[in-house]
C-alpha cells in the first residue's frame, strides 16, 4: 500500500490512500480533504448613547441584529470603569437598578435590532457615581470583537 500526502488549495494537509485490489488492474483510491469553514464576519451596527440621571440609554441605529446574550458592556465614567459592570441581559444585578428595559432585560427578545432602545440604571452603590457633566463611555463587545465605543456627557 502506498500513502501519499497532498495539500488542498488552503494549505491544509490531506492524505490520499492508494492500495491494490489483490492483483487486478483496478486500484482503490480514497481521499480525505480537510476544509476550513471561514469564521462568520463580526456584526456591524451603529448605536447612540444618552445618559440621564445615571440611566444609560443605548439605541441601535442600524446594521446587523445583535444577540444580547453574546453582548458585553464595559462602562467607564470620566475614564474609570464601573466597579460592577452590567451583566446584560439581566433583571436584577448588584450595582444596577432592577428592571432594565428593551434588550438589556432578560425577558426581552435577545435579538437587538435597529430602532430599539435598551436602558439600564446605575445604582448609587456602584462606583464611580455618574453625576451631571461627567463623560461616560460605553464599549460594546460581542465575544472578543469590539462592536462600538459610545461617548456621552451625563445630564
């Protein structure tokens, strides 16, 4: 039996096995080709941020739907990250007022689509506090992919 190695166009290695069939002229040939499925492209979407009375309102302005179960938010006030970050989607979590709205609420449809606004309130027990005039930055991640960096001044 002869074993030879071949490479497919992507550069991955595949092996072709060739053996005889007991002396007849026909040969048995089999090949296994490894194919790589390209990773799906990360979501792209546009968002808007408003901050009023320590409530963050994030509006999906357009682009791909985002599954909030895969979403991670990092909130910073005047450059300092909140001690407790929002575990979206949620209903009640330390450092946040209960009952976020829209896709940030675990009872909502997890597909966040254009036109929908999600809100959450930062509790007074979370630090740093959000006071009027403070610059607030919210970074949205889907997995390790940074989806958006949003900035607003608290009012």
